[in-house]
């Protein structure tokens, strides 16, 4: 599976897993397209990069922030990152650093987040074959103001972390290209037809800051996953011809 990460071998035992996220036009500036506190902006940016890292087997140890919002936003940005790390149970184990553009003022807010994690060299990505595993969407694809207005449909980070610890479960955060794109990535089937997929959420809609994920798991684990996800569980079926 080709994930949106970079893996760099460090030695015979460990590799670095590097994931990132960017947001623009979201913040408290007059020209921003979506008005949102910077703590919320950084929280959701951290979500994306951290989930990408963890889903690929990485254990985060460092977060680096690129702040193009404004210098006085720094503490709010850090607060959002710390909130996300706290939900993951990693606040004390992850260092936070970064840089702020303070020489020039941009008309719109912009933020970049990099998460670095460590992964055991013995980690093996599990293949997901259509028909061999159960599939589900956890959470709903949301973007812009929907993320704030429909928070009860957003996948909690704590739930994501708990699901990542289940043996045999493969997780893939859904980003701006939507569920259908990520499903083709997960299965490795570029010829997958949209008409062959049955699910009660929009498969083409952007999921913004990874408000939902794709989950693949053995059939025996379906009751466990359903119970954990509760009302966020959306079964996904692919017709096999």
C-alpha cells in the first residue's frame, strides 16, 4: 500500500516514519475562507499527520510546526497540538518545536505540521484483498465549517489509537481526495469501479482533516470494531465479479 508518508531506515532495528499536513485559508484573518480559532486549526492539522504516522506503524516522538498565521497565534497553535497528543495518550512522550514567519504578514492563515515517528524494521504492511477482509468507514467525510458544526460525526483520536492496536486491523486516514481514492490505494486496485461499492456515506467527498478513516479487518473482528465505533461505523461492501 502506498501511503502518504516517507520511511527512512535509521539502523538495523528502526526506521523513521514522517508524515505531514498543510492547511490554508482557515483561521482568524479577515481573508480566511473559514473562520476558526488557531487552536482548532492546529488540532486538526496534528490529527492528520499523527494518524498517517500511526497507521503506518510509527510511534510519534516529534512534532514540528510551520506557522504562517501570525506570531501571536503560537501559544494557541501549541495548545491545539497538545490537545491532540493528549487524546492519543502521547503528550508527555512527544517533543514540539517549530518556526513562525514573523517578517512578513500574509493575508490568509497557513499552517504546516510534520510528525516524526519510530517504526520497528520488522513491521510488515498487511495487504488488503477485496473479499478477503471486511471493510468499513469510521466517521464521516467532512470539510470546512462542517468539521465544527458536525463534531459528533468526526472520528475521535482516542478511538483511532485504540483501533490501531487491534491485531489484524489495517487503517487508512481519508484525506481531501475522498474515500473512493483511498479505497483504491488500500486495495491496490486502480480499476476499481465506483458502481461496485455500497456504502451510506459519500465516497467522492473530501474528508478534509481526516475526519474519517478506512478500516479493513478479519470478519471475526467485525463485532469488536462495530462496538468500538458505535454510531460512527459505516459498512462498506465491494461487489466481487
